[in-house]
């Protein structure tokens, strides 16, 4: 198929297609459910660690255990969230989508599950290591140094089969989601190997160390989380809406823009740091340039959904994915703002960096992954989600809490930075001024813990085969009667 | 571009160039960097030698004693999550003018704190620039915790003042809120040992307020890890004059 064909309506689904899809879903069932379940469990654990660390920042004596001091629980939380939840949820989505889009069955699910066990063991050892006091000071690489080979090897063992599936794909058109998935397959090993070689093996990095760590963490955000989240969005949105992507060439252009610009970013976090000035300058310029592909992607998503906004209200997958797409815009814009030298006076080394990280990991990536999981799990378990009410609860509590989390962190960062910006102030002003926002952040974590506990329970019931066995797909709301006709048309297409 | 091979080639090119520029090149430059010799006639150097503040003829001097181990404990405890070690130049922040962030603790001098440069972190495996600045900057914490030595001349007076300041530091580490009620720093009780007092007790025993004091006959002393950490933090003195070859400043002309 050439690119022009993309503007045609989706071809009709033949019975062979349906049989083949069922076979693909069966072949990916075991690893995908394994990754989703362990990811959801890690998500709840990370949420609780996040809750503890945010309490610890306001009341350092809380629980009275030195293992949970902010300096340990904060990196433990972030690494559990990133490597425990985000990577595993992403891997589950990658496996299923790659198989579906390449129209190939997964030949060796057991290998993937074994590698997944190693990954989980590595993350567990890493998080325990940080809490026990064996962590490092490198941003997003705080795991003790023995962990990284485990993670790297198990990740490579998983994605090598995705690349194999891609090269064995049915000939024809390559979807934009496949390019994103493929980029994610290669980007993590590249980033992780490079960062760990320099920081954990070669050592003696001096000031280049923090620059490398910032390069790594920012690129994990923009070259791994963003590609996987966007692959999912580019898959879910057309499926549920029943229309192809509005402009395929624009999507491709934005993809290459992202891949070419993002690897330059990262060091802008260190504006004013003891580095050659060209490093943060180029990184900051690249971060601002990333707004261009972001605008192209957001525009494309918006135009694809346009006219079907009713579905955002009804379909759980589309609702979460749509929210995630907005989260991507928020992440890119706030990351670009913080690259400004003028603002860095207040935002440098403050909670604003956490706000960008949380909007990237939570508001964008996590919400997109929820959307994908709500889409994928019914297809591979063969039963429907049990209750739309629980999905509604999950959505609203997550959405409310992650928006307030990011807003509170931004506000805390700015007030902290402004209070420090006086020559003879000690830290008391900064700590007192940001305290209210930080207490608010605790509440946001309580909400997220509730939402994620409900999600984990709902998902476990589905995995244990206790979902609804028959009937229509579970929607967030029961549609009003006059919406029914429109909905039937679109959900039939969505089955594709 | 529709083949895997082409995709991988283009992707590799996209990754390779920035990785070279943003990772490999800065690292190679760091490994090539050498301590820089002072020349005695440089401005500020003569006086600093007379002060005894400069230990060697090179900047920076090597990490001595337990400082390397202290650096490890600093990173393990996650100190860098809340404390930076950066003095940013004036275009990026007010750091250079903050009271007690430099050599002069009282903020009386008009001379600003020197901004940190690459050489300041030469002997570190990973420069602890820090992730957030919730607590005060520690780039020059060594001056803060060495005590008020101004005007002291007798060696025993200086030693007593240094011991008092060190004990202060341990108290900070053990119970930050005993000093500042508003502090959000955690206490690091696992770095201290409670043991029965022998004789007059240890000179390092913490002088705690009544509500935190141990039971009678017991004392709380820093463990070897806390001592290493103290050695590291007290060694953080970056507000030193730099050799001319780093700053590029010309020595002032001799007045006739």
C-alpha cells in the first residue's frame, strides 16, 4: 500500500482477518498479561513509596525508619515507578501492538516471560538496594551498580523478538506506530548501555557525570516513554474512532523530528552549572525545538479525533489516551519553558524538574498505558471489563490527582525558587513557603494510591478470568439512546 | 525507508552524533583535565598561602584520608537529592551573593563567592551537583562547619573551636530539627552509635538537648561512616582563588 491509500477509509474486515487476530492475541496472551500484572503491582508499590517520600519531605520523622529517609525513598519511588511500572507496561503494549501490526504470531512467549522475571528481580533488587543504602546519586540511575546488566540483558532478550517479528511482518504498509515501537526497542539499550558504561564502568566522570545522567534521564523521557506512549496513541485513536490518522506524512515527519532532536536534550537542567556553556545551551535549544514535532503530533491527533469527541466520553481506551495526548503537550511545553535561562533562576534545581518528570511519566505515559491496557486486556482474555463505574473512578481520581500533582509541584518549585532568591535568606523561607503545596502533594498521592489499588484489583480479576464473559464492550457511561446508532458503527470498526 | 536496515542506519546516525557530542566528548575532556599549578605571584595566592588555606601548589589538591569514603556515603544516603554543590554565575541565579554560601560566612565582604568551575570536581567519580536545592547549597560547606576561626591564634583555641564546630555538624546530622525547627532534613540516626559512657566520655559525644539526650550513663557518638561523611563535607571548600591559567585574569600591575 502506498501512502495515498491512507486517506481511504479502512478496508473491510474479512473472516480470515478476525481468525488471524484471535491467533495473534492467543500467542501474546501469556507475556502481555504477565507484564501488565506485574507492572500494575509495581505501580501500586511505587505509589505507596511516592506517598511515603512526599510525607517524609514535610514530616521527616514519619515512621521513624532511616531506610525511608527522603534521600532514599524518593529515588526508590522514582525508579520503581519508571523501571517497575512504566517499562513493564510499555513492554506489554509493545509486544501486543508489534504482533498485531506486523500480523505475526509471537513464536516464543516463554522466553519473554523468563526475561520478564529477570527484569522484575532486577528492579526488586535495585529498589531494595536503594532503600538499604546502596544507591547512587545519578539521576534515574540510582540502582546499585550491579543491577544494570540484569536489566539490559533482559530488555534485549525481549525486544530482539519484536525486531524479529518486524522483519517477518506481512509485506505492505508500515504503520507509524511500528516505527515508534521499533525506535523504543533500540533507544533504551543504547541510552542505558551508554550511560552505565560511562557512569558505572569507566567512572571518574567529574562534572561530565551529571551531564551524562541528565542526558540519560531526559532521553528516557523523550526517546522511550514518548515513543511508546505515542505508538499506543497512534494505534488506539484510529481504532476507536474508526478513521485513519489524519495526515500520515505529517506523522512521519514528526517522528523523524523527534528522533533527530531529542538525543541532544538533557543537560539544560544544569544551566549555570560548572560545564562548558555550549552543553546546556545546545540542550536547551534542542528541548525548545522539540515543540515543533510535538505540535505536529498534537495537531494530527486532534484532527483525527475531530468529529468523534463523543467517543472520548464513552470509550475508556480513548478517554485515557486522549488525556495522555494532552499530557504530552503539557510535558513538552513545560520542559521547553524550564530550558529558558531567564526562568532557570527560579526553576533550576527545584521541584519544577519533578513537575516535568511527573507530567511526562504520569500525565502522559501512565495515562496512555491505562488506555492501551483497557483496550488490549479484553481482547487477549476474551472477557470484558467488569464495571464501567470502576473505570470511571480510576479515570477521575487519576486525572484529578495527577493534574494537581504537577500543578502543586510547579507552584512549590516557583515559590521555593523565589524565596531562595534573596541574598541573606536562609532556607527557612523556602521550606515554609513551599510547605503548603507539598502537603497538597501528599493528598494527590493518596488519591493515586486509591485509584491504582482499584485498577490493580480490576486487572487481577480480568487476568483470573473473572471478567464479564459476554456482551458489549464496557463503556465509561451507558450511552444515551440517541447516541446508540452512531456508537454501533464506530465500535464495529473498532473491533479491527 | 521501509526496510529495517535503512531504519536502523538512520536511527543510529541520529543517536550517534549527539551521543558523541553530549556524552563522549565531555567525558574525554574531563579525563584529560589535570590539576593546574599555582604561580606564587598570582593575585590572592600569596595571601592564601600565608593563611594556610592552600595545601598544595596545585588546584585542586587530591582527596585525602576518608574523603573518598565520605563521598560514597554522601551518595548512598541520597544527600544529593536535596543538596546541590553548585555556585551558579550571576546570569543564572543569586548563588554568588548568598550569605554563608562562600568562604565568608557573615556576608560582610563585598566580594562575591566564586562560581564553581570544572576543576572543582576533578577528583570525584561523579560530581555531586545535586538534583534539587531543598537544603542549602554545600559547594562551600567546609567553611560553614570549620567554626569561627577569625582572631584565634593559639593552636589549642583553634583545635577547640574546630571540635565544637564538628560536634555541631554531627548534631545537624543526628537531629536537624534540634537546630532549626523548620528543617525538613531527615535525621541520620543509623550513622551514630549509642554506647555506655567510659570515664569522662568521648570528646565526640553529641551534646544533645534534654528531650533527645540518651539515658544516664550512655552517650551517642558518630560511627566511622559519620566521621568519613564529616571529613568529606568539611573538605568542600571551593571558594578558593583559581590559578591564572583557569581564570585568564591578568595579575595587577605593580604600583611604583
